[in-house]
């Protein structure tokens, strides 16, 4: 089975349900990750598939799942992969045009947010574009090149996920790189800005984590 786009709804913070509902198109295939099903149901969406161990699904949501006769893949609580990783594996098997993940950030579990960003590497290995989207930002990986669309002044950060990422060329950013290198754990790529409505990034080697913040906000030093 293939789909134009798969949307994964995880159980992180989704503070503005109207914003996320507007992102969904009629032909999207919706996979809910455990408690993320509650968010989808609150948005009036009918998931195509629910994956998880049901540990974060409240009784009311479990009842709705039964009433709607939703397709459900149940996994044990003790397992070697997180529910989101299992859902991404399933999405990749469908060979969609791209994958969008919502509800993958926030809360009081920094470990979950961190690994969820790294899970973007799974679809990347299969040449499937994927990104994490929340109310303020898009997060994605770049191994060759990418086009970024936004507004002038949007923050845009690049971080090397390998020892170094080299041969980086950027266009449309306030502080360009021309064949430059970013090193792991360096802040050199932090808080750049879009100079206009579109920017481009390419690199010769390594892997970049890109974070496009669509609204300028003050952040911690």
C-alpha cells in the first residue's frame, strides 16, 4: 500500500488543535501513536491506524476506538522500540511521498523529544522526506540538499549530527556558508535567519539537523 502522505500523531504537546487540524488533507493516511489517538479524535479525525501498547489511552478513547472499529496494532509495554519508532517503521513500509509527525515534542521528557528528532533518520534512509511539525517550528534532517520556505526573519538553525558536516552551501540566509563546515556540538549554526521567503542548503558530506522556527522568539543563551 502506498499513500501520498502519512501523518503520525504522537502523544506529546499539541496545544493548538485547530492549527494541526488545518494541516491535514483529505487523502492523508493518519497513524495515531498510542495516546496520540486522543488528540486525533478531539480534532474530529478518524485515524486509519492506531499503533501502541495502550498505556497512555484513557478509557474514553479506548471506547471510541472500539465504537469506530479502528484498525489497531497492539504492542506489549515491554519492547525494544518506542511506539513512535514502530509507527515510523509502519509508515516507511507504505512508501509514502512524505511523512509528517506531530505531537513528538514537549512535555517533561527531554529524552523522548531528543530521540524523536533522531528517529527522522529512519525515513531518511529510505529517501522519504520526513519532518516533525509543531506550532512554531519544523524539524528535519538534511543529507544532500533542502529548500526551506518561510518568511524573512524566521530563525533557522543547522547542527551537525556527525563528527562534522562539510561542503555546506547556503543561500537565502542572513549569515551564509560557502563551502563551510559545521562540527558536532558547535553553536555556529544556531539562530541564523531567513533573508527572504525561501532559502536553500546543500552539503557534500555528513548529516545536518535543521530547525526552522516560523516565529521569532527569545531563547535561552
